[in-house]
C-alpha cells in the first residue's frame, strides 16, 4: 500500500460495534462476555469519538491495545442472566505524519520546489498557482555517509575504528497555509495536525510576499508579514508548535532584487523583537524560535548550508548516548555510564 493510500484509508470515520454478551445457559450459568473486535492501525494514528470529540487513543507505541468500545457483559446474577449489548461508538481515525522536518509556508512560497531541491529524483508537482500541493508528501533527504566511531571490545582490547553509516532525515511537504488556517480556512486543521509530530519546522517564505491572486481586493502580505501570520496560525492551533526549532528559508533570491530583499529580511529577523516590524493585528504573542535564517533559490537548487543546519539541529536534539564508558573497571569489565 502506498503512503497516500494509507493516509486515505485512515482518514475516515469507522463504526465500532462490538458483540453482545451471551445469555446464561443451563450448562453455563455465567454468559460469555461479548468478544473484542480488534482494529489494527498504523503507528501515529489517533482515535477520536465523533459524538463528543474526545480523544480515545493516541497510538504511539507499537503493539499496544486501547479499549474503544466495550463488549457486552455476559449473563450473570446482576443482569438477570441476560447478556448485555456491546457498546457502539462512531470514531474517526486520524493518521498524523511523524517527519523529522515539516515544510510550512503560504501557498506558492516554493515548499514543493524546495522538496525537489532536497530530493531531485522525486517526482513533485510544482506550479505557479496556490494550493498545488493538496496532500502531504513525504520523502527522505539523504546525506553523505556519516563517519561514526565503532568500538570493538573483543578480547577485552579497546579497538576504536571508524566506519561509514548512511544518514537521512524525513521531510514532509504540506499544502500551503493561509490566514485563518487554524480556524480551518484553506486546508486548515487537516494539515496543521501533521506539524504536531514534526521535530523541526522549515518556514518557507517568498521574499516578494504573498497575494492569493492578482486582485486588488485581496490583501497583499509582505514577506515578514507572511512569517508573522504563519507564526500566528501555529500559535492559534497549538502553542506547543512554537517550542520546536524553526529555520526560515528565504526563497526566490534568484529573482531580480531577491538577494537584496533577503538581506533586509535577515537584518530584521536577527533581532529578538522581529515581530514589532508588523502591525499589531498580525503580531503573534509568542514568536517562533528562529534557529537560523537562510537565503535560498529552491528553483535553482541553491540551498546554501540548509541541509547541514537541519542535520546539526537534529543531532542537537538527539545526542548520541554511549551505553558504555570507554574505560574498563577494575574487574576487567566495561562499566555502564
Ligand atoms: N524564481 C523562482 N521561482 C520559484 C522558486 N521556488 C519556487 N518557485 C516557483 O514558485 C511557484 C510555486 O512553487 P511551489 O513549489 O509549487 O510552491 P508551494 O509552496 O509548494 O505551493 P503550494 O503547494 O500551492 O502550497 C512555481 O512556479 C515555482 O517554479 C525559486 O527559488 N525561484
Ligand atoms: Mg506545494
């Protein structure tokens, strides 16, 4: 099953109806409990009761089971030996992506073009109109094989050697967000949810700003305003998103005047109070944690040191834990850290 098919399968409602308990019989005084129905879901799936919107299960651990609807109790003295009906619950199953990196931005900012720059061999739909990407697409950014130190303690001899190991980070390209996404405008919630599990946010900004269509009735937003508005949408959806490390990619610097615009923006974003450069109604309460601001031309596949920055942030978040110290204790065995 492809990833897109998997997403489709798990993004719909299900009726969970479990069996009733059996009545007591002459030969079996206590009736059998209604049998469980087991629904297997992929990791990262959330199960929500459609009736009251209560989250019933967040399936983050492999092979763990959650009780969503209880089977009917078998006949016993308390129910007059008459088997009870099982519960019936309408649930919706949501599959959330768990990419290392989530690409966030207004429509047309160049998110898919950046994905293509990361993974040139991947067929990606890119076009000069908003909402080209309608479904999340996931792929892996490969890095040159990384040197790792291998410890070999055979025969109690300390022998350190280096070997090469492949390293990659998963990246999700998401449909564009617009003002009001957190209130479900545009593609809204359906895609903001995938950011919950992204470890690093890459905010793709068109240095020339955004307008949904060339129509004077539609508002034009400058590049810094788009960043502030995206920040506001993330804040309104879930404050926790703002604690994730964020990298801003200032895109389209190959266009006339693009480099100058990117330099101006970098200057504005270098201050902690960058949000003061937008009007109050666009200003988020909690600014994003901007780890780095990079100027890029996704179209020309000139992305500077963006890949390295992302790997460095990833490694900062996942320090390698050595299970053993490199010293032997006095019994001749290695000691645990
Ligand atoms: N000149 C120039 N054009 C770019 C660059 N990056 C993207 N574009 C163009 O901008 C348009 C939109 O690019 P996409 O990658 O589809 O934008 P997106 O952010 O994925 O858009 P949605 O999927 O609608 O959210 C396309 O015409 C791209 O060719 C760039 O670095 N330079
Ligand atoms: Mg796209």
